[in-house]
């Protein structure tokens, strides 16, 4: 039986990956930080089938011990300070966890089990101010946030250990991937959750930042399969994982209101400059400058040709189905409360 160690198992991607690996017969270990309470909401349904081990990306000795004790065949590093806006307020912490933390876990592998296969969660935010469209594995990086900068470090240190120590180390450059398990601070879940509340009469207003930013959005459950496939190849390599399609934040909002069967009229079409629906008098959408980034990433769209060709991977869930799924799941959660 193969053993896999997942850092960040209690997060969105980690929970979907744990499910996938369990379905394939793995013994799954999740690395969790020591805290007074464990946020296990996303893995509660599989908690009795996984093993939690103590570990922290800021602490080398804990990583050494985790690798030494578990002796994993595969390690998936999904843990990070992953919320881009927070990275401007906590750039040092973001660099330490999201960047240097990758070095620490690679060092633990090099010292204690060098035949372990390693997956690093790289990010489309590394492309930032994009140098070409669409973005491929060879597109130059131009990060526009401390998070993006830290991810670039994590990406290149993974390449360095692969070339310096012959570690089987891969990076998946994943573009935006969402699900009903996404945290409420992320724009997709913020939209789906707020629209669900509006539908149920629990809110009247959706406050947004830049509606014109465009992203390549896919389903997290599809993307974790690409992670696994990378570690099943004969040689390690890096792959862009994306849908190859882009949608604006404005389109995201429109899809969410449509899924909830709420009529949404933009400015000049029944909604005034403050986002007030002139027919009902209710505030539906308003623009709040506090949600704007210091340096915006305007357009991200990935070219997944290499992943499709070499891994046989392709995304299954469409953008519309993804947004609809998130809205209806949030409505169900709110109703159950």
C-alpha cells in the first residue's frame, strides 16, 4: 500500500486530494499544525480513514520528524498562506510559509527519504503581470503580490532540488480552482455565499472590488487528479493546469445571480451607480474600493496542452456548473442552519 503525506489536508485542495488517494488505495497522512482546535470541517467525513501527524512549514525539526516517521512514497505540499490580499499585510509570514517552507520540506525529504516523490503547489499568480497570453510552462514570471513572489521562490527551489539532488519533484502551476469547500475570503465563495444569502432574504448587498479582472476558473476536484497524475509519470516535470478559458469577475457575479434565479441589472440597465435596483429599491451590487489590490493582476488564462498531452488530463466541470454548484451548496448550508 502506498503512503502519501499531504500538507494542508484540511484545506480545499487537500480534502479533495485525500478523497482521491483513499479511493486509489493509499494510506493517507495529513500534516497539521499544533493548535488548540483542529479545523476539520472539510475532512470530517473521512477523518477516521486518515492519519494526522504534527508538522509546520516554519519548523524544520517537525518536518524532519514527519518524513522520518511516515516514510511517505509521495508528498503533496499544499499548505501555504494562500490568500493573496493578506500577503500584503503579512509579507514576512507569507514568504516564510509559502516560500521558505518549501525548502524545509524538500530538505526533510533529501535527508530522510530521498526516493519520495514530491509535488509542489505552484500558482498562476506567479505570472502576475502576464508577459504572454495564454500562459504556458515557459512563460516568464512577473508576480504582483508577496504571495506570488513567495510562490515563485517555492517553484524554483523545487526545480533546484530536482536538478541538484535528483529528487522526483514536480510543480503544478494551477490556475484558479474553486469549489463549495473554498474559504469565504476568496472572491468566488464570497459571491456564491452572499448571493445565497440574498436569495434567502438574509442579505441585500454584494460588495465587490475590481469587476474587470479575468481569471481561468476550474473545479478543484478535477485539479487534484492532475496533481496525482504528475507523480505517476516516469520522469518529474512541471505542468500548467487550467481550463484554457477566461471569465471576468463581472461574469462570475452574473452567473451566481442566474443560478439563484435572481434578476440582476447592471448600471444603466435598471441599477444606478450605487448598485440600487430601481424596481425593488434593494442594494444588489456595490463597488467598494477597499477590495481593490495595491497591484492588480488583470488577466490570467492558462494553456493546459502539455497536461492534456502528457498526463491525459482534462477538466470536466464547466464554469457555469461550478458557480451553480457553489451557489446551491451555500443555499443548502444556510437553510440547514
